[in-house]
C-alpha cells in the first residue's frame, strides 16, 4: 500500500540492495522507474551476472555497486551489454565495480569516460587472467576524460599484463585528491615500466592522499623505488601517504625520506617493508633520520617484520631519527620480536620518542610490547 511518493521517501532512507541472485528480478520490480526517478540519493548493489545489464538500464541512481567476486556468470556478450548500459547512466557520481576473478575481458570499461559527472571510481580487477593490455589502455583513456574525478581506486593485483604504462593517461586528472593503486604480485612490473608510472604520479599536483602497493612485485629494484620516491616529492599538497613494498628486492630506501620531509602538508606516513630481506640497519636508520626532518608529521606507521638483516631489538636508528619529529603524536613500529606503539598504558621506555610527543597527548604512553 501507500502512494508512490511515500514509497520514494522510504527508499531514500533505506538504500536498495539486490545482492541475492534468487531475488534479483522481484527486487527490481519493486523499485519501479517512477520511484527511482524521484530518488535524490541512493545505492544500488547488484550481482555481476547475466541480469546486470537489464537491471542497470532501469536505474537512475548516483551510486552503483556491481559485485562479481566469484567470477559471476557474465559472458563476453553480457559484458558488452553491461558497458552499453553503464554509459547511459549519465547521473552517476560514484561507481564501485568488482570484476575480481572474472573470466572475460573488460574492454567495455573504456565507456566509463561517457559518465562525465563521476567524482569517485573504484574498480577491482584482481586476479583477472583475461585482462588485456588493450582493455587496460582503453580504461586509462576513459578515465582521463573524467575531469571532475576526485577519488580513484584501482586494483590490478595478480594480473598478468606486463605494462602499467597504458594507465599513465589517466594520471593527469586535475582534481584527483585521493588515489589508491594496488599492483600486488604483478611480476611483469619492471623498473622501466615503474618509471613511467612514477612520472604519472608526479603530475597529480592536487593529490592529498596516496596509497600505492607494489607488494610482491619481485622484478622491482632500488631504481624503481627511487623514481617513485622522487615523483612523490613533487606532490606538494600530499597529507597522507601509504606505501607497501613488502617482499621486494630493495636495498636502498633512504631516498624516500628526502622526498617526504619537505612536504609541508604531510601529516601521516605508513610504510610497509616487511619481508625486504636485503635492508640493513644503516639504511633503515638513514630513512628514519631523513623522515625525522619533517616539520608537519604527526603519525608514523612502519613495518619491518621479516627483514632478516635487522637487529631483533628493532631498528633503533630509525626510532632515534623519528625522535626529532616535534609534532609526532601517533607511532606504530613493527619488527621481528616486538612492537612499539604509543597508545598503551605501559610506562614509556623509549625516551627519545616520548619527548617527541606533544604535551596535549601526554597520556599516550610509548611501550615496548612483546608478542603473546
């Protein structure tokens, strides 16, 4: 019962969810076009299967989420129809598309460039064995047309494509503030290709938050890390950076500190070098000393677990360098044997770090905590 206006008001308060494949069509029939037209905001979550294109063609939402984490039942023909349906949703402001483990190519994704009102895009292509270079290049060109995009999240983990260079065109977006790029275990990512990626990163002058993961990219060396570090140093508006280079063949990482320290708006740094077996105490200490020159950092998180050349008592030189951070209020260090944090009630033993914490958070204690 109830009028269409009453039903529309109800839908505004409670987003539609169409997750159950058994109930896809009944749920869509309940959400009639006239009601959807009246919706100001809303979230539609659809399974990535053969019915998705037909469902999309009836939507008027500003945010659409497609999920296909198990590969779904999407055929190549269905994928093309899905692309055609997507590009008709001119009111879309956000999309979250999960194609992880899908068995079809995603060349239709290039049509995302027709959705000119998009401000947030999240695309997951993790473990997609049929992802072609042409498809990724088309996606990059499509993204490059979204000049109002402020948040971009791309996951290409465990993909077989050999070049991220085709993504470079989308890395000049003038309003992009948040960028997440996951390239875990992309063994085809070489130093020369990473240099092209680094050049693209350096163009994101409006970026305030960067999350880059190259964990397990075994072909990367110090040269790639140096190039990426240098271009991060050009991002003058950066406030938060999260870098994951765990299980990479790195020996020299101190240059990153030279790039981070001058960034006047940088307040949070998260670094993961776990499993980097060739890192030495001297190199890690040098990184800490250079990061310690920052005048703006308040939060530091670093992971050095399974770095076999580091002392079991922890990277003490790294800690000493951080002791120079005048605004440091949150610290988390992980290394083999024990952790250091500053949010436990155990009395402090790290004098230098304790002095670095501002008086307004004097209740925060620095500790040395052995694992259970």
